[in-house]
C-alpha cells in the first residue's frame, strides 16, 4: 500500500470513530434515562405521531393490569374513556405546538375498571433524528373523590342556607329566632367541619391544577360566609351569657384586618395606642363585630380607598354616653371613605333585617350591637354624607391584667385515638385528619358505643391515648354522660370535647367537666394538632 493510501485509510477510520462517538454517547444516555423511568412511581408513556406506543414503564403495566407486550401493541386511545377522547386529542395537538400542558382523563384497565388520572408532558427527542411525545401520569382517584365530597358539601350547605333563610322569613318575634338559631348553627357547623377539614387535608397534598384550586377557593369562600352567618345567629340564641376571657384588642385587629383586605383595592391605616388595656370579652364574638364593620367599610368603597382603624384607651364620663356607666373603655373606630349613609336610613341601620344591599340579610350591624351590649359596651355611628361613615365601638376594660399563653402546635407523638360523632361525614373527615398525623383511629356513633370500646381496650391493656367526643347525640347517649362514665372507669382518660354549639358554656369551661381540651366545630388541622399536642404534653409530664 502506498503511503498516500495508508494516510487516507487512517483518516477514514478516525472519521468513523468520531462519527460513532455521539451515537454511543446517545445510547449510554438513553440507557441511563430508561433506568430512571423504570424506577418512577408515576406512569410514563412515549408515543409517536400516529398514536402508537413506543415506550411504557412498569408503573403503566401495573395500573392498567396489562403485560408490557399488550401495552406496546395497543393504540394510545384504547384505554381512554370515550367521553374523554376529544379532550385527549386536543391535548396532544396543544402539546405539539406549545410543548407543555396537563389534562385529567378517565381511563379503563383491562378489567374495564374506570379511574381518574392526570397527565402532563410534551415533545421530546427520541433519537438523533426523530421526535415523540412523552407524558407522565398519576392516579388521582382519591383527589377526585375529595373534590366530589367537597362539591357535595358545598351544594348541601347552599341548600341548607336557602332553607334556613326561608324559615327565618316566617319568624315573627326575635325570641323565636333564638330557638331556631342553636339548631341551625349546629347543623351548619357539622357541614363546615367536613368542608374545612377536607380543605386542610387538600392543601397539604400535591399542587392542584388551576381548575381544582378554583374549586377549593369557592368552597372556602362559602365556608367563611356560612361561618359568619352561624356566628350572627348564635347572638340570638337564648341561655347563659357568653364565656369571656381576658384578651387583647390589638391582636384581634392585627389578625383579622389583613385577612379581610386580601384581594381588595382598599388600604388600611391602623393606629393602635401603646399600652392598650386588655378587655374581658368573648374573642370569637368581638372578632365577628370587627369583621362586620370592616366588611361594611369595604363594601362602601368598591373602587378602593383608605380604611382608618383606630384603637385607644379612654375614660367616659357619665354625661358623654347616656347608656354607658362612667369608667375606662377601649374605643375602636372603623372609618371608611365611602358616600356615607342617607339621613333617612341612619336611624334604622341597627334594626334587624334592615339592609340597602341586594345580597345583605340585615343582621350584621344588629348582631354587632347586640354582642357589644352583652359585653357592657355600645356602638355609635358618625356619618358625613359624601365623605364616609365611622363606627365607634366602646368596650369596658378588664379589671385584671392580660395574661398571654402560648400553645405549642408542633406535633410529635403517635398513638390510638377514639372518635365519637353521630354524623358519619364528620367522623370520616376527622378520622382522615387524625390518621394523616400518624394515629390509629377507631370510631363510635354514640356515647354507649364509645364507652364499650373504651372499656374493651382498657381490659385488653391497649387503652386509647385520647378520645374525641361529640357533645350532643340526638336519641342516644351523648358526650357528657359518656365522658363521666369513661372517667369512672379510668380517671386518667384523656377526653377532648367537640361540638357544633359554639356558644355552649361547656365548650368554654370544659376542664370543670373533666375534659382535657375542646375543639369547636368547624375545626381545622391546626386546631386538631393543637388539642392533641396539649394532651400529649400533659401525659408526658404526668408520666415523666
């Protein structure tokens, strides 16, 4: 071989080696990528433009209950329910042009069982000269079940609200409204317990698509509106005075106002006097008064403006306000920049059912005045037509100094919990919340069943770490009697009281009746964690 031929042969060999290197590198990267996909918990499918499948990982085979060969010989749309085929084709078309997106699809496995899945993905480079579409999917059956339950609860709540409103129109005297209010509030709070509990769980899961988040926000909005209506109705309920505790108006204002202003174009100028004196109040009811006044101010400024809120110590002399005794008061002023209240309506704004709003129920200001007067105070309105309205709230200061207590909310224990509630939906919701925290849960429908289960576990030396007991069970043994009988069996029993009757004195003075903690309905994950944490801290101190 001549020298020139030898050089050319060497160059050709080097060129072949150089050309093969990218292919080899591509092959190695492809193998690594395949190994990663096979270890995924999510389903991964890759398909061609003609919708034939070029790859599916093991998770796909398990979900559809098919062999790998069956999957690879199937058409992409074979497993898609007929009603979702058009949406899938539209999603594929969108993925080709935008290379992104997600879709929720009903699919059926080899046994014909239908389940909800969510898929996302786009175009990928399958080989040096070919492209395919790859999608990643997951089973969302549990999430869809929760969405359906939330939606049903919202519809039931709306239906119950409509029925309650019709009943209220036939109540001629306010004293009859008090009898109705307690029952309605209890039923409302049971529904709200299911809604708020599921929302707490839902928000702790994986991020949802936009349409699901809109559903959650809508349910949350309905729950907040229903909670407000419940609180207003409870003002009319007969019985004992509201339980009061020493509290800080500063904290109430700083906690509630930012939340109420969220999403609005109104800005707040908050002015609170230093060393503001404590008050003796029911925090939930006075908080509702603040909410009512701030919401009224927001509605008076639909195009935005400045909300002025002030709080200060003040001494009232006997001649200043004829209906209040002389003494020290906290004065809260909520002032808007709206158009003001027409003079002909000014004397009626605190009357029940009086409203100038299309969607109002006329109970907001009336209930607010009722609450403050129950606390020994008063509300005065100051109005300047064309400039705005100010409401001045006067609450007597507390005799004792404010004593603040911080509660640990970090959860760090495990154990077995018994839940008693006559409402199945409430039992299941609370059970999911407690199970999510790591506890083992057992259920009872009434006090007698709870007593029998507690006694059986106590004899077996497998006692419950805590019992969450509903107060009222129509037609059966309730929580109060069951708790006393459980404490007679085991004086170290840890019983947590829960009830939809938020105004019940038993809920506020629970320790006097043998309960360790109380969770008012509707409860959130935080309130459940807080109560269980307190129980476990007490138990640890006793046995340490």
